């Protein structure tokens, strides 16, 4: 499905034909967390936290400016994030999870999220993006296993599902060994503490 862009809002040929509401891609916001986590649970199941790629994200923040939400009718319908890693000593990004609400699939939302995220990563000067996923889907964005044969993940993975895209030619030429996280630590959400009640003494101070 071909996606068409009109200013900051993306819509698709299917959306135009069927009068479905268009969708927008914007930077992820802190307020997206509940809807994003619910979408990921629905898309990958509760066991998603045990997946190998999660070891590259545990306790880390996504790469600066590289977490996006797809919004339709004010509702979060898609998510994608990228993370700093070292690919055997070579700086790179790992992409994932990518998910689109089941009610909005096959409208091009996933493709637009991918294109937007990859363009943003390239604009920020990143050299390569790695992911674990189906080549049948990700090959349309240029991902192949050509540069991942010498790389491994910190857990079980299928060799033919470890894919990469060079945003800069040759960026992964010397990538050999374990992929490990290098992103900054995630900030813990602050507990909500009620302010102390004002007493006569504090009012007077
Ligand atoms: C994968 C996913 C993000 C695609 O989102 P989407 O908005 O439907 O994607 P698009 O509309 O851009 O593309 C849809 C096309 O990709 C195909 N596709 C989706 N997942 C695929 C897969 N795993 N392998 C091959 N093709 C796939 C669809 O069949 C569809 O094909 P068509 O255009 O010929 O009809 C979405 O299906 C999803 O969230 N799946 C569950 C989570 C998941 O598997 N994430 C990816 C991890 S590998």
C-alpha cells in the first residue's frame, strides 16, 4: 500500500478511498505510555518482556528523538522506537518494537512509521539500524541479513531474522561480535507524593 504525505499528516490510498480517518506520526510523549504498553501487550503478548531484544532495552531510554507514535482520531494506533547499541564495537541503533493496532493494519501505518523513523535516524547522523524480525516484512525497507552474519544477540535468536540496514554505506563493515546496549539509563517515573498540608506554622514561615 502506498502512503501519501500531506504536510505533517500521513494518509493512505486505502484511507482516502474508504473515508477512513487519516493518521499522524508524531514524537512519542510521556502521556503515551499506557496506550503504548497496552498496544504492545496486545501485539506481542505478556511474554514480550522475555524476548531477546528486550535485553537491549531493559532500563534504557530510547535514542534521543527516535521514538514515534501513530495517532488516529486522538488515539495511539502505532509505535516504533530505536535504541543505542554497540554492534561488536560499532555504534548502531536497534529498532523495535514496531506495532500497529490490529484494527488499523494494512493501511500503511507500519510502513509510514518505519520510513519516518529511518529518515529521522539518518538525519541525526546514525550509520546503521539493526532489528530482529521477518525479512518478508522488513526487506521492503532495505533490511537484509547481509551484514549481520558475524553479529549475535544476548539470548536466543534465529540467524535469518537478524537484519540490518546501513544508513551510511559500509557502516557495519567491521561489526563483529555481541550486540550490547549503550543507551542512557531510563529515568524512573517520579512517585506522586501529595504536597505537605499547610499548617499555621508553615503559613507563617
Ligand atoms: C507488522 C506490523 C507492524 C505491520 O503494520 P501495518 O500497519 O499493517 O503495515 P503496512 O500496512 O505498512 O503493511 C502491511 C503489509 O505487510 C504485510 N505484513 C505484515 N506483517 C508481516 C510479516 N510478519 N511478514 C510479511 N509480511 C507482513 C501485510 O500482510 C501487508 O501486506 P499487503 O500490503 O500485501 O496487504 C503489524 O502487522 C503488527 O503490529 N504486527 C504485530 C506486531 C509485529 O509482528 N511487529 C513486527 C515484529 S517482526
